C-alpha cells in the first residue's frame, strides 16, 4: 500500500507540473527523424543537425546505414529516400469500436494502377470494407479487393482509361472493426505492393512500403447535451468496460465566452466512487482533473470518471467544443517477482478520448396545469428567441386521457405568431406549423401556440404532453434552423 501511495503521488506531481509529450508511434520508421510518420526533406535537415552536434543524435530513427552514428551520410540517404515514392499505412495508434486505416502515398508521379496486400491479426481487428483513395483531387478507384485468408486482404486499384495521378494522398481507405479486447495489438502489415505508370509497366514505380501497429484502448467520451439552454448544464466523462482502473487525469478545454466550468464532482463506475482528487482551471479555457479509486481498490466496468458542472456565458446559437486531451488512465496489476512476493505494478492503459460539442439553444417548454379537469389549455412557451420567422412541432398525448380540440396563435412580446396549419398525424399526435407574414421576424419571449384540450379520461389518469420534431427558423439560417431545447410536461386528471 505504501509503495502504491508513493507511486500515485509521483504521478500527481508529474501530471500537475509537467507538460505532456505526444505519444510515440508504435512502429519506428528508420529515416523518419521527426517522427511524423513519413520521410521528407525535413528529416534530412534534422539528421544534418544531429551530425553537426547541434542536437542529440537519434540512433533509432536517424542512423539509416546502421553504423551506430548519425552523420552526413545518413542525411544524404534520408534525402534520397524522401525523393522517392513512399506508401505507408496510416491508422490511429489506439483504436476502439470501428476505425479506418488509409494507405497513404507521398510523392508519386503518373500513377496508373497497382496493388498491395494488407495483413492483420483477425482475432484483434478485421476488415469490413475497402473504399477508393484520392491523390490530390483525383480518385483512385478500387477495382477489386478480397480476403486471401483470414488475416490478409489483397487490394487492386486502377485509374480509368489513360488517367494518371501525381502527387500525394491515399491509395485506399480500409474500414476495420474490433474483434479483440483492450490491450490487444495488431500490426497492419503492407506487402506485395506494386505501383505502375504507363511507361514502366513492367518494372513498376519504385517505392518504400511502411507498416503501422494498432492497440485496442478503453473508450472515454465527453457526454453533454448537444443543445443546452438555461443557466447551467453538466457534462460527464464516461468510460465503457474499463478493467482494473486505479487513477488518471485529463484536461478539458472549452470556449469561456460560451460556457465556463464552475465545479467538478467525483465519478462512479459500477457503483464505486471514482474520487476526484484535484481540479483546477488552467489558462485559455481549460480545466485539469486528477482522479483515483479510493483506498487500495481498483474498479472495473462502465460509468463516469467525473462530472463537470458548467455555467452558460454566451448567447443562443453560440457553440463550444468540449475538447478532452492529455488523458491518462492508470491500472494496478499484481505481479509476482521471482516467486518471492506479490506487489502492485502500475501500468498505463491505452485509451481513446472522444470530444463533443455543445450549442446554446432557445428554451421551448410545454406549459400546462399539473392537475386538470373539464377543459384546459397548454401553451408552448419560448424564451429569448431572436429573429424567429417560422417553424413547427409535434405534440403527442394519450388520447384516452386528454384530446386536442383547437390550436390558437401564439404571441411573443406583443407580436402574434400565426398558426398556418395544424392537423392530427394520428389519434395521439398533432403537428403544428407557424409562420410570420412576409419578412417580419419576431424577437423576445412568449408562446408559439396555445393548445386547447378536453378531458377524455378518469380522475387519476395521467398523460405526458410530449413535444418533438421541433424546428425554429430565421431568415438567415433557414437550412440549419435556430438551435432549441424542447421540454415536455405531464398532466393528471
């Protein structure tokens, strides 16, 4: 327990006071001195700096001739490679759910056709489809693809007639599904590659072909309403099917002119609290959160790492990404060292961190008495709308309890909102359309419509007044509409 506590304290110190570094690629490309996944003239210049002693040599990446040193010969060899055609498999290092791998190509001239094989561990990932590529705006059509065995596909591509493609882009996009479990790994191994132009069809275009590797990670997602209204809302940091989670951290960025964090609460996974150890607002609209499981426990299952409370600082129509970054999950695994004792080893868990976006919307609410008898009215209330031109909504109800007898015009700050049409879609749903005359829009708060009801049920019966399929339009954003939240109510006879 003491060892674990010391390790955790070290992790907190690193998380709070250190800048996070980008994750290393799983497969090292010799010659890719700047680790960007391909070999370019920039890598040659970097190797020259290493050779001159102005920066530490990266033997693993820049020692192309494998003589144990980085010198001007390596820089020259990298420059030569950079001028050739390069093909490389480009996929996320950590994957979850479905994902795509592009077969990227760099610096090709007059490509006419070609092929490649792509191998993988089918117990970890599997191919579901192969789609056309694109090189500098020119489509590279897939003429055929098939499984050679359970772990290998062959892909053929061919540009029509005498069309040729030059430049950089992709030969194909390969769609994958996950078939393994978290921490399973698979190399995406490209082989038997051939590129042809019209002149050198026999020998083909010389190229380098580079693999990549993927690992299945935990799925972490920022979960917030797509459209928010009112003064506050919450976002949860959700995790699915995590195993032996002990602690971790993340940053969440946002636009403070639209929304702002007010507090952070602990999360819960499978009924176990995920304790929020520390949170602080950083510069430029960012909050950093550190969390851990209490005591000596770990937790497995699905739930949330934290709940982030926000206040609204912008106006209707404003948008903010909730961008999660610098995320780390740590687990503790029991390890038996030389059969003498059992200790806990800390391990970082691979994860996918998914953002979301919120839009500030106009609140629309069904307002009716909680207890009703005889006949009654429900108003479709709206707050703080700007330049409303037209719109619609559906209102559903239990017709054995209440039923609509009429729909009347609404009114926003003294201006009539005319009902242009209303009708029954079925026995339990009406559709209402409203439209301001000409280009006369309306701004403010009030109601979109008044719905007249009669009672058809007995004392104690209840019915939800469920508003759906709502759309609000102004004259400028007619295609997308005015963002809004639509809130139901319930009545009891």
